[in-house]
């Protein structure tokens, strides 16, 4: 792996890097295997627009090889049987990214916009589907994503801050009969709104998370509904490195869709915990 950085004056910085890798996976019983060579470059530039504003642009590439489970291990969940595929090839990606950060005395904001092409994306392809049985097999396809991430922190008072962050994605398949279908398990919008505060030895946080609607399958048949979760945590500092804390997740015990196979599965119910935190 190589990387370098060049400062062009006091406001502009250029950086670049490249990663080369040889990958091989071989079956112990037959000696059959897969072997690939990868070269992934990246390049970026940062501009200090003002003392408290920064613009960064980059061109990124990457890859992911199929796992042993994806190549050789089939599995079953409910009435859905997913088959392995030893002919899978690696995923490769490329695309631009731009971010803008503003830091002020009472607030900080950041916005990221990106576009990614994913070639050879590994997904679960639906082969047959009936009310009582679904058969899928891991396969390669192509996809693209246009998205953004937005973050804002407002320090309303010395010891109180409000935060919010959102991810907006338009991720779709771009091949064959799935062209234009949404990518499974990727909501178009997800985000959170929170507050954190401190008072002497006391600290507390509260967060509300929103998860947008999404699909659980490649053909967009099984929809997972949107949901909202509320979490909280309070802590009391007993000593310099010792805290006593209590936390709650999914405070209102909401049912959040996590899968449909086609039997509906839901996320964890309300959970509370308490303990002692030690820092060294």
C-alpha cells in the first residue's frame, strides 16, 4: 500500500494512495480455488475555504471478495432456503465523493454527497417463490447509489448540545430483470435526533432514531415498514475514572421490521441495563 500528501500553499492539500492485493481461496478437500489480483487507487483534495470552512473532494475505488459462506455454505431461515454459489466473483466499486464542513462557535455542520457504481454486487437472487417456500441463490449483479449524509450539532448552552444526523440513499440495481429495483435492506432515509447534557458529575443523552421503509428481497416483494426507536442513557461520576450508569433501548417497546422470509421477524424489544464503567 502506498500513500502520499502534498501541501499546495496553506489552503490546498492533495493526497493520493493505492492498494495492491493478491487474494486466493482454496478448498482443503479438492484443491479447487479462486485467485484474484486487485489494484485500488484513490485521489483527493482539500480546500480551506475560510478558517472555519473546508471543502473536500475525492475519487474512491474498492473491492470485496466473496466469503467462504457465500461460496460454499447454504442456509435456511424460516421457509427461505438460500443456496451458495462457488462461481461468485469479487465486487468492485468506484465513484466520486464531496464533503463540506462548517465549524462555528455554537454549531458544527457537515454535508457529504457521493455517487458509487458497484460492479458484481453479491446479492441473494430469488429463484422461486410460493406462499410456503422461497428459494434463493447468491449471485453477482450491478448496482449504483446516489446518496448524502448530513450532520448538525448545536451547542445551545455550555453543557447542553442538540444533534441530528441523516443518511439519504437512492440505491438501485442496474442489470437485467432487476433494473430499477431498490437494493434490499437499504432505506431511502434514516436518521436520528438527540440531546446530550452535563451537570457537574451527571451526564445524560437521549436519542430518537428513524429507520425508513425498505425491502427484504431483490424483487421488492417483501416490504419492511418504517419505524422509530427512542434510547437514553444517564451516568453519575463516582470518581475520576468510575461511572455508574443506566441505559434503555427502544424505550417505547416498538416493533421494528427486520426481515420477512416471508414470516415477519422484528428487532429487539425494550431493553434496560445498568452497571459500572471503569476508565484506565
